[in-house]
C-alpha cells in the first residue's frame, strides 16, 4: 500500500475528442481546445489525445495535427499522444512529425507509443497495406524512433530533420505486461490503459518496476494510470451523466460505431445482463460521484497502486458538465509548475 496523497501527484487529461450525437467533428475540435485551455488554467500536467481510426464517435484520427492545434492554443501545458500506434507508421515519419512539434513547442510535447492498431483489421489494412509485420519489430521500431529524436549524429545515413536533437520524451503505453516490460528495459515512463483494460494493471506496474533500467531520459520508474471520472456537484447528477460513458462502452462491446449519446435516466433496456457485466468489468476503475465521493475513491486507488500520476478520461456529453467534472478534480491534485 502506498502512502501517497492525491495532493502529492499531478493529474492529466486523456481526450478522445468525442463527436457528440447531432454535432460535427468541427464542434469536437472547439470543445477540445476549450477544455485544454481550462485544464491548463486549473493546473493539469499534460493533455493527451489518442490515435483511433474508423470510429464514428472519435475525431482524433489525425492525432499529430490535433496536438499541434492544442499546443498552439495553449501556453504551458504539455500536449501529446496517448498514443501514436507505431505499427501504423514508419518510425522516421513519426520522428519528423514530433520533431517538428518539439521544435515549434519546446519542452511541451510528449510522444506516447502503442503497438495496437487503434482500429479494426480492415482499417488497419487500409492504413498499412500490410499486416504481416511481426510484433517482434515493435521494440526495434521504438529504439529506431528514439535514435532519430536523440543527439545529432552527422554520420547517420538517415536523419530526422527536424527531429534530431529535440529529445522529445517517449512514453510507452500498454494494457498488458508486454509494454510494461519494454518500458522498463528501455528506461521509459509507462502509462497503463486502466480506463478500459483494467485486468492487468497491478501485474503491469509490478513488471515495469522490476524490469526498469535507468536511461538518459529517465533515472527512476515513472508510471501513469488512466481512469474514468465523472464528477458533479451531487452523486445523483454524476450517476446520470455517467450513463453516456456506459452507452459508449456498450458500443465497444457490440462493435458498433455511434456518436457519443446524451445521458439517460436509466440504463434498463439498453443492455442485457451479459453486456452490463462486460461493461462493468472494463470500467472497473471508473469514479463517479460528488467531489467527496470521487476524492475518497481516487485516494484509495492511489494507495492501492502507488502510481506517480493519474490521467483522467471524462466521457461526459454536455460540455459545461464535462468542464465542471475536470474543475472538481483539479482541487485534489498537485498543480503543474
């Protein structure tokens, strides 16, 4: 059990850039910039967006473009990817893109990397044209990417320009022990996707710490856990707002693509017993309620895991209510410098 308090650690945002029912991607981008500006003011550490493709309700497919847009409309919060799905891209291209971002916004860009496709197999084929690349190449690609962003090497046959010398920090993302071990071996900070894949959280954190080897980027292990939070002024309001999150995850379980749905008074009739069980298992680390309720549950989560930072996904339909949820959370945590 950890003795850390929420006020000892920073808090960050994972924004999936949801497209709301009846709204457009353009509306989503406006909401994303507005949320980023608010959480920067409230002292959040970083603002990450994730690469997803072929999802009707997610507008973050061109993640690099959005990172630049958010960084350009904020002043100090770190902005990054949670993550870039590296198998979809050549390491050199990613290095050039993030090298450009790191040059435009020095010391503000994070490059989180994942090895999943971030989509279905048909879309993965459309992205890559080839699904035969073995997963064993992922570690080599991470090292290649790190080298491109590392110290300038005039003798290198291939150089990332811009990119080399920017030392944009790499993060390893994961929902299993594979990414945890790789992060440890390479001496990278690690972020676990416990907001949708909670089952291996504790095992992954243990593997990460046990396998950690200091690197030029990081001397001690540093772990983030991502969780879902819906906070409101009352428990009842938060429970109502959280039905949007449950509906979103029903779509995940069913493999159906829908825009983000407004909250409903009751989930009865919207899911069967098996779907309800599956969604509740995926959302094990979701904290819903008033400030007092959420603070108590998140403190217990921190004591259980001992993570160094908590990242929050807030699946709330109404933008004002979403802002309020993040505003409530801000009061629990250490403010970013």
